[in-house]
């Protein structure tokens, strides 16, 4: 099948790779290079890097709805357009181009967690199961008919980066399966239960600020959801400290939130508004990430020490 693929983020790469093995990729559409890191040097999207390495045509339109892009897309004569983590909304003239319509890979069990950050939001909510949905694209965000859907169990300490990679691999497999079903006329679809829809939002840097008076489970979920970005953070001895991995317990205590209860190679146990957080991997700003035992060798931490909030 002749396909034009739309994608930007790393989570989209397995979808593109899976389609390349059995179909003609007429072109890859991705977002323009964006400034990243401290240097603010423009860097290409992960999808662009992969596509160029595999000899595919790549286009990076600044505008999608001025008529020029629609004409370009029609000239490509796609039977199908496939999309994963592209990051831009499409208008009806673009959606009308491919003969067989559009398929989108969304890393959640729709209609739960529509929107831009379903993986992080599932972790913030403490979901123990999420999944991947292959769906039709409509003008309403993430509201199209479901084609395929499969569950993914969520590990207790799994981070957004780790869960995204697993969702990406599953998404690639499901996208290939959906296109194969389309080719043989066996593709089925059904509408979402729109009254059950919940929505994610784009995370901001401020979402990483830790408030120690919250429940330990909530802080733990925040740490997982914010790894690798925006990274959960607090102050320790007036220095910025990033918390990368953790666990928690509902053990009761009488300490003030943010107070260290115990510190050893198993973790730094910190009192919260309810229960205790155990920090197992952390990082001084500008330094390398460290497992807790390595951190404690360079930074002694004792019961009674306090973590502060960033203000």
C-alpha cells in the first residue's frame, strides 16, 4: 500500500519502521527542526533522523492549511495516511486526501486520556493498566472510531520514558496489523464511548515541582511521570535536586513533610503529607544521575535533614 507517514516524536518511530517492511512509504511528514538543550541549537525530530537514515523523502512544512501542502499531498497519491505523535491538528481538506483515510496510533486506551500527554497522565493518575489504540482521525481530537486496541500493564516504578518505549513497540505492531487488515478487507471499527472520555494536557516545567505535603503515592507518580521531562525536583541544602526514581509506602510517621526518616543504600526515606517516599535515583542539577548508594557516598544524608520545595 502507498502510504504517507506523519510523525515527529521518538514514540512514532516503531510505527514508521513497521510500515516500511511491507509497504511503500511515499514520504514522511514531520515537524520542523526545533531548538533543544542549553545551546538552543536546532535539532531534527527523531522521525526525521530515522527516515533519512533509511532513504525516505522527508518534508517539514511550517504551514499545513494554506493550500500548498494539500496540493503536495495530493500529488503523492497516498492510499492511506498513517500518523503517530505528529503534534499538529489537521483540517478537513487534508483529511480528505487519502483514498482509504487515516489511521492514528494513540498510546492510551481511548476514550481515556485523549490529548497530548496520555502516557504521563496515566502515570500521574496512578493507572496500573494503560494501552495503545489504533483509530481513525476526525476533526475532533482523538475522537475517531477505534480500529484496534490492546492493554499494557504498568509497572509500579515504571517511568514515562520506559512506558513510552513499550507503548511505541506495541503501537508499531498494531499499526502494521491494522494496515494488513485494511488490505484484506477485514478491518473493523467501532465508535468510542464519548461520554467516558477523559483528557490529558501538555506538561509544563512547573509540573515537576514537588510539594512534600502531598501523599507519598502522588509524589511517586509525579516522579515517574516527569522522567525524562520535566523531571521532578526540589531543593536540598539550597541546591536544586532532581528526583528520577522512587517507591513509596503508606507507613505512618510523626515527622514534618520533607523530613528525612532514614537514608541508606536501599533509599532515602522522606516523610510526606501521608506515607513515606523512598528515593532510589537522583541527580544534582548539571551533574550525572546517581543511584542512591553512589549519591550518599558523595553527599551524606542523615535522619532529620530536610528537603525543601522550590518557590
